[in-house]
C-alpha cells in the first residue's frame, strides 16, 4: 500500500545530496483565550501594550477581543519556532501582570462561556477600511454559526519544503513541466493525503474529550454527563474537531465542498462559494439599521470562512484575495489546522508533537495521491468524525479504500510506513528526535490510555474535577511557568518596538482612508481572480 512512498524515499536517500529537507520552514500560530483569575472570559479590550492586532506581525486576535493569537515567523528549525512562541507568550504574560485584573491564558482548546453568547466581545481593529472589514467578517461569523463556536482555540502548524528540495524532487519524479506548477501539484497531493490520514492527528494529539456544559448553552446533546458541569464522551479525542465544533455545517445542503484535485479546481470551488447567494444568510441582512452585519449574504463571505483541516497558502499582498495569490504565485506552504491546544505543555504544543507532524507531512507528500472521489470524500468525513468522537474505542472501524478496518491497525500501518521518513529527517540530529517521537506515538496506538485525551479524563476523575476546574488549574500552572522564566531583555524590547510600530501603522491606514467602506468592499470583491 505504501510502495510508492518507499520508492520515492529511497530515491531521496540515494540521490547523494546532503539532508534534502534540512532547510524546511516551520511556523506556528497558537490561539489562547484571555480569562479572569476566576476563569471567566475576559471582557477587557486587547491590551494596548501588546500592539495593534490589525498590523502587529506576531501578536493579534482571532474572533474575539479575548482570543489572543501568537504567530511565529517561518523558522528553520522546530526549536527556533518553539523559542519564539515561548518568548511571545512570556511577553504577553509580562504585560498582563502589569494590569489590575491579572488575567490568565486559558490552557485548553474548549472554552467555558458561562455567561453565554453576549459575553463574547467581537474583535475590533480600528476605523480603517481593512480594520472594519475584519470586524464585520467576524460579526457575520457570529450570526451564521454562533459566537461560542468561534472562541474554540487551536494550534496551526505551517510548513514549507526547502527551495532547494523542489528541483531535486522534480528531477527524481522526471517531471519536465513548469517548476511552480509542479510544486503546487505536489502540495495538493500532500493535502489530499493529509485528509485521508488526518484522523490520526486527533487520535494522537486530541486534547478536548470533554466540554463545559455552558459551551452548549442548554442545547440538547448526545454527549454524556461526567458531572454537574461537564459533558464528555468516553472514547472522545477531540470534540473540537467533531460536529459540535466550528464547521461549515451547510455543506451537505448547499454543496460547498472544496475540490482538491488541483490548485485551479480548489480556487474555482471557493470563488464560486464566495459569489453564490444563500437564502438563509440573505435573511440576516447585510446592512441592517445602517450597520454592516456581514460582508455579504453569499455561501462564504470570504474564502477563509471555509473550514478545513489543512489549507494551501501563499503570502497575500495588501488588498489581495487569497485565491488570486494562490492562482498567480502557487502554493508556498501548507497550514495544518487540526491540532488541539496541548493542555500539558505551557506553549500549547510540544517539540515531540512537531517532530511527528513534520514527518507526517513529508510522508503525505511522498505517498501516492490520486484525486478524491465522491465516495472517498464521504469516507474521509466519516473517519474524521469517528476519530474525534470515538477514537480510543478499541472496536472503532474506519473506511479505507472501500473496506472496514480497525483504526488501531490502520494507524499502526502508517506509523510503520513512516519509519524511513523519520530516519531521513534524523540525519544531522544526534538524538534521533523524529524516530523517538514516532516510537512514542506507536505506544499511544498500542495503549490509548497514553493519549492526552485519555490522560485528561483520567486526571479529572482522579482529582474529582469538572472540565472547568481542570482547565483553570492547568492555566494557573502555565502562568506560573511563564512568570518563572528568566528575563529576555532583547526580545522584550523587540516586542515593545513592534507594538509601537504596529500602532503607528494602524494610524497611517486610518489617516489615509479616502473612500467609504461600501466602496472599499465593492472594489475588494470586484478583483478578478
């Protein structure tokens, strides 16, 4: 089954080059809710000392003023990316320590929204047209899917292969065509395989087997009660990645599945969704009582609204649509989005996780990747939801090429097939971190109790804790960790300067505003792809 991947790996190993993947670029984006010392969602604005969330390159907000997002630059190693993520969060904690409310960063993906939807403040980005557009987009998300769904936090793993790798790989594949077209096609092959095998990520790293009952706001649910305050499922891995999390839940009704056959079909499918009106969203209105409630009434307001476990990405110029950037400059990197915040690591993700994830993406590139049929698309969705809800069930079976197979058997096959990839990536590392991580993941497949989702439930039972109290305890531990770190004056000064520069840039954008928001929006959507 994995013969093609083995052959491609063998060619890479035998080609004589030195460490063909040594200069891969790695970036991280980590979301964290700010909460009060009592664990309530922060009602305060994004602290001004952190800079402008509109223009700061590394510290911003996602859906809510309370949902802080940390963004590393592309780094040439996993430790470098983690160091930057640690320093960024340390700086944020230093700022929070100077404020009277002594807020914490929530340690888990799933929030506790005790006061309901109205307690979730939508992120604000100032009075420039780009800033207004970001806020209106979020307002529309709240109307369409509910605000609570939008404050689920996650970690995104951004990955690109080295520039020097692609000519070598194109030669090994004996592909005579355009280099950028080849690169984009290979990234889309990786994306299709990540979807085929992506259920493995929540199994291994899912850390949301339980949710606060307040999250569901009294709605009926098939989830079980762990205690007075907590819903859970006995074998769940990642309720964040399940159908109670943020999904484009109109897909079956209105057919907005992205097509991953090629960069052209992908862009065409998303563009169509951003240009096709949807009656339910039309009922919401676009401008109501003089205020924009959403950017438009189409299936998707903008392309980024489409939920996916992995996205093809290209750096976007100011005012440029992502679809235009992809189609004209090709895929530059991929963004893996299916990673829960690791409650057991102060950074939210560990070095061991990242070693596995990098090897997993390389494996997905090397494995043969035909187009996804309509039936396989249904199987992929079934497998993802099954792994999220019941991943640790020893009797769980997934759909594999028209057959029913046990998750644990398929997972063991993939782990075994990744051995050579990890050996290749270990070259130049004296402690074999990739192979060691693979061995740890293999143990989780043999023993589901080793997974973070199982550990969380076991710990909550042992401590007699509701999910809320577990998450608050871990948040307090992480706060202590960051407060205990040695000072890094150089990095702190760097963040202070970036904060000042970001505010100056926001003010420049606001001062340069020459057209109405309606005209700006019309011009944005009129861009040809």
